[in-house]
């Protein structure tokens, strides 16, 4: 299994238009709970909070995630993954694509 920190940012940028999108998508694709938050993505990927929010907005616009509310008593937004073939694509690219330790030729 590829660690989120091993994903090649150049490959993510070429494939998804952003150096961090693949790591964020892979976190969401593999997340076992029904809901997830920005802080969980930040903790798992190391991607800065200010970068995660616009990526989630793009995924929301692409209708592969939806905002479902907030953590009670907090400002933390909660999201849910919508079933889509894009999640399988993210898993496959992460499994078969280049990593930091083995970049593409």
C-alpha cells in the first residue's frame, strides 16, 4: 500500500491539476467512516488546511462529495463521499503510478 506522503506531487498535478489532489482523493476514497472532515484530511495527508478547502470545493462541484453538516457545537464541516468511478481511479493511480521513491521515467 502506498502511503499518502509517498505520492508524487508532480504526477498528481499532471493528472488532477493540483499537486495535492491525489492525496486528498485517496484519503477520501479509502476513508472507512461515513463522514470525514478537513482536519482528518490534514492529519492524514499533511496537506495544509488552506489548500484542502479549495480541493474539497472542487470535489463538491464535481459532485463526488457532499457537505452534510457540521460537528455539533463546532465550526468543523462534515462531508460524505458520493459513489463514483473517480474513487476507483484514485486508488488505481496511487497503486500503479509513480511515487516519490520511484518517480516516472
